[in-house]
């Protein structure tokens, strides 16, 4: 293998950094300092920052902005195939979306399911710029965020991270900094790499196979390189980890479902007046309990007692849902139950969490695992054993790079990248056909007269043979309503103990046509109005067995980009230029499985016997079947008993949804760089450039999940509107490196000034010309001590998503942090309905009155039909409707940095950099808490006017009163101020035995992380607390440290890496340091170690290592000793973004060079 050397003596090449050639000046501004160690006073010739050579190692210590370099070895010595996993080890990164984001199934215009992103400083993936060889990477969605899964790890030579703000050089997106992936180039030879990784506890197996081929041509005037890579990663299940099984088996921990998900329950139709069952009948069913123990309240929207059905025999059991403590004692569940008297825990030495009595699910699967666990208060929790710990991935990528010297001063360059990434996600839960997403079931003694609608054409069950309009002995039952008939029901026989609904008369009553069970019939018949329809709620878990998954997605993203350019030098050799044309596109297709077509589901269940032999004629006026389909369901749906429905039934009610999005990007730019003049202290260097860029997107949701759809809404997903948009920008930019002093008096070894500016002309009419600029200093006090820093002002224009997003709903994201209408909050806050709200009793009264008005009829279920102690204690997730805002203006970001780079001793180098980023007019979606405050808070709405804009943006569920919609749009009202200190320490020592010892420490310590939703609200400092706002991640931790210690000798070496996170306080600690969450949900300090080794012999290089060396489990959080019913114990955090959920894992790789 031969690699062309790009050292200081090689001919300069500028095209590889075409969109920001001027960044070379950032590296060269310290040339005097670097050269002072080599040859005092000598200036290094101008060269681009992407060249290889000895300067790369010291670049982090010599640039004027904080820079960290991640070398190729970091990507080789790991089992991870996602490059974001490697970068997130650096303290400057805050995990955004990673392989551990497993439960996201909601594809939207701005959310790419399965994509991975990076976030510098926690400011969000849309505020750092990802480059590939100095050019903008192809974005995957309208947030202008690239999917790092599309970047092949084997092609990476190194990654340069500029974390001090770089908008003047690269563009306004670089508010938080730049992540520049430098790919291999100018390669000659062939290299094959094979890598395998596996986990000790199962799942997450990785296989990487890559090849790199390069050849020189035409007497070394040109070079062509081709690389290809194939990566796979298998899924990892949560139940494969003993710590999670211990959580499942512990009866004193919360379950993994929103509710008990494996059985239907019967109640009244949402929104109808109260129609409760007879308390005497309820007491007779639960006759082993004292009378009145089980309330007879049949809610009309999820409230009241949940009377669930044992699918094995049709008997009724009941249990708790969330905090609604409405039932105690024995619950009569007949499924397999793990009682938990001797529950195992992975923390007990020698105890294993397998072969548990009473384990498995209702279909006999997952034997040895605790799915149903009886808790101390008699409740049965159901654990979600279908969830994943890590997502699977398949990636095939190819890249090519080439250049040809047309003459001594002109070179043609080209680059191409194509990748296809396939990922999957799985929520685990089936579609939530509960409450208002449930279905009506005809019930009572009224005669069922069929459905004459021609689309259904269901005949009447009663044939009036006497034509007298009265059911008598001479009448008949329609043949379809017999045991052997179409619907398979019994109607003519007299009542029996097994079928007490029978009346012995011709025809079918509604209860005969929809046979339930003796206990269900007794319960619903005892209502004050027994002939009203029943309402069935059921999470159809049978879908998991039928289609092989619950709510899940398969995501395929294809990304391609092509670049063609010219570059060269002027004859004088003092100036260089380049021109390039870049074009790219990404196509994303997401197939969503496991949801339910609400109309189809209800139509099937509206047919006798829960849809048995149901058919639907889509065009009853075409009698020959021409150009139409007639879907049918032979088995019906499993409501009263468990069975696998026919494929036709599943296809009818559970469609496969397809969402598609296309992104395009075209960039044309030219650059000029060189020396303007020779000054006393050195050459006055410059860089000039002009760029034209256009981007566009088109998002098309499946027509069934489009808000304009009139066919059916989808239970399990939320509707979105098709979105599209485009913009373009023309920019001119330049930089100057001004040497002021060289070899000056004591205390001034050199002093350089670095100036830069960029003018951007956007196509949006409301946007003025934006002027971004910077001023940095480089002051070498001595050859070993240098002060650096300066000021960057950036104006970030709104991205495509912020401008053009149409109505988009996402469950559980952007909802309120607490339900302000609750009278039972753990932390009342300022303006809630909970007694003790800091605004006083008048505020509590106003909030209660306004919430009742917002709920309408739902106030009965929320407030009156349950005790205060059953109202929510914390968040009321809600479903926000998000909208883009085409009138958005730019946000202003000012970045200040001040640091010192020190060559302490011969073997030690240290940099310490302070930074502060202030963002005004910040573009963000207004938080739901802010909307509630503007509506309810007596200081904002003293008269309690429900017609204010904020109140009109709030909708409560009219059936249950629970949190509903909050409409929110992007605004320019946010503010953020982040500050902190970066530290980097390097030490290397050549030992007497010929080996080398080295140490690298990278640390970050945030000082402030302040956000403010609006200027009229109080700012919140998130530093040290597990919280954030304005769609950012925040770094939170008081500090983070990443340490590497290595030793190498000859052809082998090894290293040990350590990541450290200190304690992170729960958000409630801010105002309630003695609260349960502060005490029991504060994350403890956390350590992760890894060890790696490599050896090279002849043409072969072997890497092997162990990650999570000590098999560290995630911390156990969330205990609540004061929990109603029993003391709730902690569960292990599933936050794989920080805490490692995979455990110990191993990898080995072999690289063969030819």
C-alpha cells in the first residue's frame, strides 16, 4: 500500500475544502507558534487544513477556535458501526438520535425514523454543520440535518470538530460548531477490512466488510480511489439483559405498558351520560371481596373501573390503570402470573432471572420470563417484553474520489458517494384501540334488523313470516344467524347458564348477535339503560403474532452526492483557486406496521359475531366485480377469546402505511486564497469565496395518515399533512489573517488578527441580507504559551422545516411537563389547580374554573367521577399540533471564546477554553407549558378570558377531560445562553524500552445552560439538572471527562479509555430538593471503560477489544416510597444515549493491505 504524502513540501491543494477554504487561515494563524518549536521566525507556506502530516496531531492545540480531532483509530477500535456513537464519547457532544432510539414509529416531515444525528453543545442537530471533506453533507430532512448512518466509517480518515462557532467560515448553520468528516483520498493500493462484534448478553451483533482500492495513472498525474462497505447490526431485546428482567420480575416496579394491554374491557360509549352497572351485580361477580370494594362505575372515556375479560373463559377481572386506584384485592385474572414472592434480581450474586414459575404470555410464548406480575396491592402489571434496546441496521455504501492534473497548475477533481441504509424501530405496543379509539358493540334485547347499507348488505336476523310486525312462534331466524350459518351464532335456543342472553324466540337480539360471556352480559345488562351499545377498548396484541410486530417501522434512506471541480494555482504561486459543482439528494421511505384503520376496525366489529364472515363491497353498483375488490374477514376479530384472525381480517383493519420524503441540494461555489502583501510580521493572507446553494424537500405521508384523508383515521399513529418547500441563498465570504507582531518584545512572541465575514442573500422575502462576521486573536506570549479567542456573530436563517412544516402531530413530544389542570400534582408550580400553587388560592380557583370550561363535558370524568388522589401527579403528555411559520426571521447567535494553549513541558500540552453562546430571537416551537401559562396564569390572563390566543390553542379531551391538543408554531421568541469551559490535555513519553506512552484527556464543564421560552417568562438554568427546552438537548452535567491512556511499541499497542459522568439532578431538585423525584430519580455518577489492542505484521493489521469492560448496568432510578398502594421501587434507566444498555461487548477486525 502507498499513500501520497501531503506534507508541508507537497504542492498545495484547496479543492477538498471548497465551501470553506478560508478555514485554512484558522489553522495557519498559529504558524509562528508552531514553527517556533522548529525554526524560529520561519513561516510555513499556505496549505489547506485537510492535509495530513505532523500538524494534525497539534492542530487541536494551535487553532484559534477550540478544535478536537478524532482519528481513524477511534472508528476502528469499536464494535459500533454508527459514527455518532463514537462522536458522542466527546464531552462536547450531547446524544441526539442514536441506535438506542428504538421506539420512534412516528414519521413526519421533520422527523426521520431510524436516522442518527449529532448535537454539539446540546444546541440541537440543526445548529451544528456536518461537512464531508469541507462540503455540506447531504441533509436527510428539512431540518437540514444529515443522517450520520449514511457516512461509511471505513472511509473516514479523521473527524475535526470545531466547537467554538464557525458561521463566518462555513455558514450560519454552524452556530454550535462544525463536524468535518475528512475522508481518505489519494490512495494507491488495495485494502480489505473485516470486523465482527458481539455482546455478552445477546443481540447487537455487528459485521463490517469494506474494501478500498486506489490506483495512480498517467505517470502519477492522476489518482482514482474506490471504496465499498457493507455493515449490519442486529436488534437487541430488552429481555436479554438481566437488569431489565429483574425490573420486570420485581412486583414493586412499574409495568412496561401504558395500561394492561392483553385483554379487552367493556364500558360505555365515550361522551354519553353516566350509565353505571348495578353494584349488586358487581359484588356478586367479585364475591370474594367485601361489598362495594369494586366500584360499579362504568366510565364513558377510560375513567371508572376497567372490567376486563379473561380470554380463556370470558370471566371478568379488573386492575389499575396508571394512577386511577379504583380496585383492590383479588382481580380474578386467569393468565400466567408471577407472584414475585421470591423475585430474582441481577444484583444478587448467583441468582439468575430465568425459569420463573407462572411466566410467559397468554399465547405460551416467552416462557421463563415474567410478563404478568402480581403487585403487592393485587394489581397485575404487564411488562413490555417486545421492546428493543438497540435498533437493527443494514448499510451498503460506495464512495469514489479522483483527480487528474491537466497541467502543472490545473487539476480536475471529482467525488461521488452513494449509501443505502435500512433501519427498523419497534414501539412494542399494539395499536391503542382504547377509549375514544375503541368501537361500539351492539348490546341489549332489541331485535337486530341488519344493516341495509349496500356497502355492507347485512340481512335482518328476523324473518317476519306472518307479516304482523310482531315476533311470534310463526316467525323464523335468518339462516345466516345459526350455529352453522354465516355468522356462527345461536339465537333460537332457550337461555342456559353458558348463554344467559338467549330468549328462545326467532331472530336475534343484539346480545345474541354479538355473544359475549355470562359475566360480561350480566354486568352490561345491569346498567340503568341496558339496551345502549357497549363500548369495547382493546390494545390488539394479537397483531404482534399475526404480522410479527407491534407498532413498528422499516426505514430505507438512500443518499447520493456528486461533486465535480477544478482547482489550481496562479503562475506566481502566491494565489490558488477552485470551482466546484455539488449536487445530491436523499430519498427516505418509511413503512409503518401494526396500526389500525379505525373505520375498518369499527366496521368489522359492527358486523355480527365481531365480524365473522364480514365483507365489504366497495362498489355495490357494479355487479360483475369489474375493477373492484371485495375484502372479507372469515374469522372475525378476537375480542372475547384469543385466536389468530384470518389474513384477510388483518389486511382489512391493519394497513401497511408508506411515507415518502425527498430532499435535494445543489451547490455551486468558487474560492480564491493566497497572499495579499508581505508585511513586517509576515504575509497578509486572505481567502475569498462565493457560493450559490438551493435546497428543497417534499414529504408525502400515506393517504390514510394524511390530515386531509376522509377514508379513515389511524389508531396508533397521528395524522400529518403533506409538506413541501424550497429556498436558495447566494453568499460571498472572505477572511484575512493579519500578522501584527512577530518576534516582538517580551510577552509578545507574535500577535495575529483573524478577521472574517459572510453576506447571505436568502430567497425568503422577509429575510434581509445577513451579515455574519468574526474577529479572533492569536497572541503567543512565549513560544510555549499562547492566548486565543475572539467573537463570532452569526445570523441563522430558518430552515425548510421551520418555514414550511404543515400540521404535524406527535404523541408525547412537546406536551406539557405536568398537567396544570390536575389537583394532585407532586410539584404544584405557580399556576396549577393543585392547592399550594405559588400564585395563591385565587390562582388555584381560576385554574380550576378555566380547566372545567376547557374540558366541557369531559370535566365529569376528570374531576367528578374520581377522587382527587386519582388525578395525574405529573405530566399530561398531550398531543401537540406543530406548524411551520413562513414569516420567521433569522436568529442571532453571538459566540465568545477565550483560551490558552500551553506547551507545558517537553511532553505536555494543555488547552483551556472558555466559551459563551448567546442566541436571541431563537427559532423554536413554543412549549406547551408556556401556552398553558399564558392561558391560565393570573399574571398573564387576570380575567380568565378563554378567548385569548393561548387558550384557543389548548384543547382538552371532551370525553375524559385529559390533556388533548396544544397548537404551536415556530416563533422567534426564544432565548438561550450557554457557557462553559473546554479542557484538553495531551502527554506523550518515549520510554527506554523503545515504546511510547501517551495520555489524552478531553473534558467539558458547563457553567450556564439558560433557556427562556419568551422574553416575558423567567429564564431557566438547566446546568446540573436533567432538563432542557426549546427542542434542544442541553449538556446538563456539571462536567464530563473522556480519557485515553495508551502504550505502543514497534508493531503493537493497546489503550484503555474511560468515560465519566457525574451525578445529574432531577429537574424537580431545582424547586423541591426534598421531593421524591429529587431524592430517587437523580442519576448517580457513571463510569464506562473500554480496552483495545492492535498488532501489525507484514500486510496485516488486527484490532480487538472489549467495550463496557466492567459490564456496567444503567443506574436504577424512579423509586417512590410514597406511591399510593405500595412503595414503588426503582427501575434501570433505558436511556441508551448516556447509560450503556448493551453491557460488555467484544470485537475483532482484520485489515489486509495489498
